[in-house]
C-alpha cells in the first residue's frame, strides 16, 4: 500500500488556486485509473485503487494546508506504514510553471503543508514538486500562490494533469527518473 497525498485547502473558493494543485492531481489520478468512491477518513477525503499492480490510497487532507501533516500521519499510522510509503503532490514556487520534479527529502521551501508533514513524520518522504513559478517579488507570493490559474493557463494545466495521471504508474513502481522523463516527453508533444 502506498499513500499519495495531494495538498490543498478544502472548499470551492480554493478549488482553482495554484496552492491546490495537489488536490487537482488526486482527482485526475482517481478518474484516469478508476479509483473507488470518495470516503471521509483520516481528517480528509480518500479514494482507494490500483495503479498497475500497486495499491494506492489517495488522500486530500481537509485540515487546511497548515495542518496537512495531521491527516497524513493518521493515514500512515492506520496502515502501519513508514514515511517511505508516502508521496506528496504540492505546488513549488521555485520551479517554472508546469515543470515537475520528484525527490525524496529536502528542504521545505517555505511551504506550510510540507512543514506540517515534516513536523509529524520527518523529512524522508517523496515529494512531487509541481512548478507554479515565482511572481518575481516576495510581496506578490501570497497572492500568486492563493490566486486562481489564469484562463490562458488552462490548456497547459489540463495537459500537465493529464500527463501526471498517464505516467503515474512509474511513480507507483518507484521509478522517479522514468516518471520525470516520460512526463517531460508528453509535455513537449
């Protein structure tokens, strides 16, 4: 069993925020891979399914970003899993828009959701960093992160989400390099 947590804030007013890209990824993966119905569990919403031969629990914490670690830790404890079974999908200011990088561990880059998970579990979990780009000045960061994707970005957003969903099996297999390569190839097309 793997737990894939998508970070975001609950509520329709946040649905299209850049900060909610993790929620969007979970929804697309669930749809593309035929996951089961949404259940309310672990202070969030879950869906169970398989990606290839791998059992995956998708988790969207309903705790708001700053408390994401509580929901994630609850799910790991329930299934008696270690942090190496966890993949977190989150927005990343320091990557160009629609770039995707995967790594285990590393810094928190000022991300409150990552900070919360780190406080509960330590740093040794896999992160799928989804670029939202930096607005240029630190005074504009909050508005950018908590702003909706622009109409002009919708095609790229849809392509990115589709590519992540289509190549998710490489993540399930633990082949992060292949995932990043296949994702990049799809985005070039």
